[in-house]
C-alpha cells in the first residue's frame, strides 16, 4: 500500500464534511490517489403535495 500524503487526507475529510447529500469519488491510479470528485445534491420538500401511503 502506498503512503497517502497528509494534505490529501485533509482534502478528503474536508470534502466529506461539506457534503450533506451526495457522493465523493476517489480515483486511484497505480496505487496513488490522483483525483477527488465531490457531487452534492440539494433536497427540497414539495409544498402542498403529500405522498400516498402504499
């Protein structure tokens, strides 16, 4: 296993703290982290509509 740089770990932790809903993708190439992609989703409650019970 390759050693992970401290700043890389800090970037991953920082990205995780910012996401309430979404995903974090860590790309690894030749055993090294090369990229971090964060996708955040915003959720809104619909006004005036109620879900039907099934």
